[in-house]
């Protein structure tokens, strides 16, 4: 029993490392500016295809997915990243004003940034799971964000833990951070993804 659990843990870590290194490789191929978006789409698509069946992960399949979604994924990634960048700049300017009445504004900006980050991850998962237009995926992601507060807190708590691990062990960023966020997002969204599937089957 213990040996089986240990084996599963090693396989899971191995798959996460494959996905994370693939993310950095494909990001580098796109010189990062044009690589991050399609790299994210690639690793989530291939994980949804194969889960923890490590022997099914092949560069050829990843490369085909990367090329297929290159421009689409870049457009969708920068739709979120552009807004996040604007909000971050706004947060920076607001934080320079040393007045107590600015605190609610700062908290609001932080909340909106967290919301956009989570919705962005949810949108990526929805697009990779269903054949749906980007705007409809965003709508579904917002609905999912506000539909289950408990699951949302669990997902955000997971992101905080991953962020803390990355801060204390910088090597985590190279080998596990991005893939762990993606896989955590997939598992955290299983309930409402299942609800969407049930709804589609009922219709």
C-alpha cells in the first residue's frame, strides 16, 4: 500500500516536471512574449488528454498543440494580461498616496486582480475542455468564480501555498510551479466542470 502510494507520488511529480519544463521550452520558443500564452494552452491540453499517464507524453503532440493554438492563445492570454498590467500600475500609483481613505481602493484593486487571475485560469480550463468561444468561456469562468465560495477559497489557498513554496525554493519555479498551478486548477474545477457537462447532456 505504502509502496503504491509512493509510486503514484513519484509519477505525479514526474508528470508535473515534464509539463513545467515543456512550459518553459515552448515559452522560450516564442521568445516569452509570444510563447507564454500558447505554452499554457499546450500543457493544459496535454494534461487533460493524458492526466498522469507519463508514458503518453510526447514532444510531437505538444508541438502540434502549440502550433495549433499559437495565435489564438496569445490573443486570449494578453486579453487578461493587459488588464492585469493596467491594474498593477494603478495599484502602484494608488499605493504611493499615503492616505487611509485609499485603503479601500487598494483592497478593491487587489480583489479585482485576484478575480482576473482566477477567471483567467478557469477560462483556460474551459476552453481546453469544451469547444466554446472565448467570450462564452469567460462568462462561464465568472459564473464558476462566484458559484461556490468554498471551492474558490480552496483554490486560492492552493495558489498561495504554491506561491510560498516558489518564494522559499526558487527551483520550484523551474520544475513545478506553473504545472502545479494548472493541475491544481483542473482538480479544483472538477465539480463545476462536471455540472456544465451534466447541463449540456440534459439539454
